């Protein structure tokens, strides 16, 4: 008769004891990680408060520049009047603030009006904005600057960006009409035709509708020749 083997029961490990043991073993590491995390968080909060403070100062500094801009005194708006800062001063002195970002837009518009198109493009490209209307406007202004430089390919690219960014019945037809003009100037008749056709199909109440209809008929004839 075979002997029955005795089995020795192994007590189950307490998971809480295991965790406590692991914490005790790695306490120096965990303590260091926690300390580093607190230091990083403190640094972030301090930097955020500093940025808010800098932004408030920058907005105050920019007040006079905005006034000059609205009055059409663009030199003073850009470079200041000797006593108050201009947009360029704000951009240089208060980088990474909301005020400096807004100053990029104002500076870009000012340079477009001064026919300094390279500088206009530079500042408008640096402008960051979540407002769909203003962002599209900035892209359209970049398109205007490229148009003046007769860089029709880049102009069309930015007009199309503006037109396709949250399309609306007020501004999209304007941007499409501009894109069509530069496409035609660049010899790209089919792309110009597509822009006009979109105005005719999607924006029947737009001011550009009547002219778009005429251009569709005209360019369609040219393409068929």
C-alpha cells in the first residue's frame, strides 16, 4: 500500500505586509522622487506667477502703442515715442507673454501697411491665437503680403488656410476670391475656377457671389479652349 505523502501548507503572504516591505526598502528613492516632484511643481507655480506679472506689465506698456496704431501713427506704434514702449519693445522685453503675442499681430498689420512685407510675414507667422476669426485674418494678411511680393503660390496657400479655417458666410468668400485671383495670376486656372465655383455653390448671399458667377463662366471658357 502506497504511503500517503503529507503536504505541508504554505501560509499565504499578506499583500499589505509586502507593500509595507517594498515601501520600507525603497523609501530613499520614493522620498527623493517626491522631493523632486515638489521642487518641479513649486518651480512651475513660481514661473506661472512670474509670467502673469510680466504679462500685466506688458499690457500696460502696450497701451500707448495700441493708441498710436488706432490713430494710424505706425512708426510710434511699432517703435514707441521715446517715453512709451512700441510693439517691438514689448516683443523683445516680455517674451512668452500674451501681450507679446498680441504685439506680434499688431506689428504684422503695421508692417503690411508700411509695405514692409518680409517683416509683416515674420511677425504674423509668430502670432498664435485660438480665436478662429483672428487666426484666419492673420493668415489672410500673410497672403496679402505674399501677393504684394508676387509670390502667388504662397499667397494662395495662406488664403486657402484662411478660407478653410471655420468656414463662414462673411469672410470665407472674401478669402476664396483672393485665392482665385492669385491662382489665376499664377496661371492655375483650374484652381481659380474651383474657388469661384465654391463661392457660387456655398455662399449664394455673399457680396462676391455675382462676380464669382461671371468668373466661373469666363474661366470655364478659357479652360475649354
